[in-house]
C-alpha cells in the first residue's frame, strides 16, 4: 500500500514538473520576436513542401504505372505525404494572401494560392486533413490493390483542392 502511494506521489510530482516545463516553454514562445519571418518565407516553405509532396506522390504513381510496386517503399512515401499534409495548411498565414490577377508572380516567393483559401479556410483545412487520412491509409496498405485504390482517391483529392484553391495566370 505504501509503495502504491509513493508511485502516485511520484506520478503527481513528475506530472507537475512536466506541466511547469510546458507552461514555461509556451511563455518563451510567446515572447519570441517573430518579425524576422517574412510572408515570402512562408510562401517558399509551402512551395517547397508541395514540391516534396508531389515528388513522393510521383514515386508512388510511377511504381503503379510501371506495375513494379514495392509496397514497403510506397507505404513510406505515403506516410511522408500524410505527415506533410497535416502541417501544410499551417503555412497559409493571413499575411501570405498575396495573389494578384494579371501579374507574373516571382517563381520563388510569388504565390498561386487563391484568396479563397483564407475566405474558406475551414474547407481548405478539412481537405488537407481528409487527404492526410487517405495518405495515412495508403501508408498502412498491405495489398497492392488497396494501395492503388487509395492512391487514386488521393490523386482525386489533390486535383480537386488545386482546382478550388490554386490560381494560374
């Protein structure tokens, strides 16, 4: 009985220490000067992330097209896609709503993100989350046919999101 009380006390003390550390870390983060981060930096980050997502998707689709599917490798690509899609919408800060019709955006820092992203952010966020879940399911596929089916769903989801939220000149 005494050992159980000591374990509970130790758990409370450890929990309290962790809570204090988290609160301290959050207060530190709030005090950080974030003026160095420019909207162009976030745009470059999301373009880089989208290029990487596309590369992983291309690898999976190339395997499927060639009918040379390495399921483990495809699962790894899909897992990366899933994680990146969870983070992706967070790179669309309000200050990055900079698309302008009739302009030729800078290839690095310019954006093709439609202003609709910010006026319909809940939908954009849901689409990214849903696509992340499909990619997660792909990453757990144990059969080639399951991977193929989920890849087709993810491609459809990606194309639909691009159609809704990407502006091309």
